[in-house]
């Protein structure tokens, strides 16, 4: 078995063993880059629109009473909540609904699967998304197995 093949086996309809090849660090970096650029563009546009509407509609007294008089703090807080929600939503929905694919994975020819070779469950996809939110988790991608794979017993493999 080659070094980059995973010891994952799964029976298909013809009772043949299926061997998966692990995605390279380069492919995984491309996944991260494409997905994050997409998220930043979409979320930035939506966030600006929502925050402008919020700040224009809120009474100054509300801002002083609840945010110490600083509407900028309110904007930052809402941005953080909004970005976090979209981050969770994007990865969880994409990885479950599209059978382990996100836009980045689709373009790089990779997909996420469970370590046993099965398709991701909603729980797997959600836990992968939550794991990505751990501070400095992105740097774990420089190791053989990023934390969001290790903690959730999932992996990313070449799909084509």
C-alpha cells in the first residue's frame, strides 16, 4: 500500500474493496482558501447590509444602554455572531447535503468522509464545523491530520 493511501475499506455493491487516497496538504490548502474567500465575500456583503440597516434603525438610547454608548461595538458583536453562524451553516450544510463536498473540495477533486469510509452524518459535519472554530485550528493543517479530522474521526480523500 502506498504511503498516501488510507487503510479505509468499504464494500460496494459488487463486494469489491474500495481504497481511498488521502488528499494532499496542497489540495487541502486549496479547499481552505477557496471556501474562505467565498465565505468572506458572501458574509461581508450580507453583514454590511444587515449592520447598516441595524445601525440606522436602532435608537441611540438602545445603543447607550446596551453597548456602553458605542455603536461600533454593537456592529462588531453582530458581525462576529453573523460570521460565526454563516461559517457553521456553510460547512455543515455543504458537507452533509453535498456528500462531503464544499465548493473548495469540489474544485480540488476531494471530499470529506468518515474514517470508516462512510458518508458524513449531520453530526459529523456539524462537529467538523465546530472544530474549525477552535483558535489556531487552521495551523493544525500543517500536521498529518488536522484537528477537525482527528477529533471527529473523519478525513478528506481524493474523489477523482
